[in-house]
C-alpha cells in the first residue's frame, strides 16, 4: 500500500501569500529549481497561415512515425523512432496538446488557435482562432490558449480546453469541416487534458487548478463539475496534489487519473463518484495513455519531496492493477504507445524546469530505454 502523506503536506503546498508567485512561476515549487515561464508576448498574435515544411523528404510519413508538439518553439516535429527528427511544420506559438484524425490531419492546440496540419503533405492548412479572450499571446507554463485537445469518434468535432490566465477556462467546440469554433462551454481552471467518451456523447475537461473534471454533454451547453481531489484541496492553487491528465477506460467508460504514483482516482462520470486504488511508483505524475485492453501508462515527472518520493518513471498498469515501473532519466510529460503495443514513447518536454528536447523510447518487454532527440521541448505526442 502507498504511504500516507504527512498531515501538514508542507512540501506539497504553498503558504497563501505565495500563491500569486506560483501563478507566475509554475505548477508548484519544485526541488529542482524554479518553474520556467516567459510572460512576454510573442508579437505574433495573427501569423500567416502559410505552412513551413523544412524537411527535404518527399511523400507522407511512414506508419509509426511520431508527431510531437514543440512547446519550446512554434512547430510540430515528425520523428522517426529509429533516426530522430525528420521534419517540422510551423503551427503557432507554444503548441501544447495534439490529436490525430483518421484522415491524417492533426489538430494542434497552440497559444494562438488550433492549427490543422496535413501530416501527409506536411503543411499547415489552417489556424482557427479561439472565441475565448485569453489575453496577449505568450509562452511559458501559464500561457493562455489551448491545452488539452481531442476529437469526436466520428471526426466531425474537435474539442479544445482553453486556458484563461487568472480565471476559469473554456471548452471550445470546432466544426472540423467548416474549420471554425461553433461553441464555448465554461470549464474549470487550466484544462490540462480533454477526453471524449467512446460513443462521443460526453466530453471531459480535466482542470488542473480547480481540482475537477468538467463533464460536458456533446452538442449541448450542459456541463457539470466533478471534484477529483483524493488528497483534498488543501493549499488551493499552490498545491501539488491536483489532477493533470485523464484516460477513458475502454471497458466501462470510467476516467483514470493518477496522483503522485500513490493513488489512482477512478471516476464514474455519470454519477460523479470516485474510487481510489493504490499505485506504486511514488512520484509526481502527469501524462497518461490507455491501450485497447485497458492497460494504463502514467508518466512520473520526479519527486515533490526528495526525502520521501522516487525519481522520474513510467508506470505500466495492467487491467488487474499489477504495475511495472520503468525508471527514466529526468522529467517527462506525456506518453504514446506504438500500434503493436510493444514500445512507449515518453516526451521530455515537461511543463516545468528540467525539460529536454527529445523522447525516451521504452521497450515494454525488456524495460530497456534509449533517448532520442526530437523537437523543441516536446509535450503532446501521437503515433501516425
């Protein structure tokens, strides 16, 4: 069983007077240095829609090629798992999450709008501006604009969580044929992740700074808040113990949200009830992915308290709850799995200090890992 947190949680929350500083510097105070943030505007609030395709290679990407969102630049990068980066496309300032459609188009949440990328031609087709006012275009962890993004199962709608600095966010709905925003539904603060139910009837925005998930009935403005706070909400905005990313369990549609490598929150979005299951990695957790058989992969970014917690890792949790924990070198952010289920790709971008410009490739059978240079501070990732 995982250990209990110290009652004071002194190492995992901020004093109220420090909350304002956190909003300018990062997720919460870390042991490895201050969080990176650049409050200066990029000066490119409405860039040209012309695509940039520097790769000399012709033809579309080979199956199994990776696509990563370069939070450290204005691009997405195509990555050959064996060779590294093979080309990039300019999409917009500070791209965060991305979603891949069956038609080969990628939808990328940037600070300026949602970019639409033809992955075969390697060109940007459009940049769809947000309806929500997010203030000046900036970079850094707390920049406004799109964060999590997902597609409806039929591909007719894209859903993007839009961060509004200093306030509640919005879930914007995009008509993927018309390439325009058709609706905006209020959600919680900083929607790190967006997921869609298997039947497309519901959309889930995981809101980091308000300790909750907003459940939205697709095609309607109906939304309800489900608190997800297995450690409580002590510390408020300064707490480390907040939800980051979720995955929809294929077997029953419940949401899986890992916390601290200690507790897995299993949320029934219909009832709002949460069950807690133990986890074993004992590390601060961010990105997740789930395979068709219900295997959950969770990225551990490293210790909150080095005296108590373990280092970065990738947890692979079988449907029966058994876990295998693969140590990683340095913080990571998100994860994707190869189509054959044998390999995981973990992005090194990370939303705080300690990030690096590449991926860790994990052989899920042997546990062997290798680093691969890929893009500029990659966060979101998809397998083409």
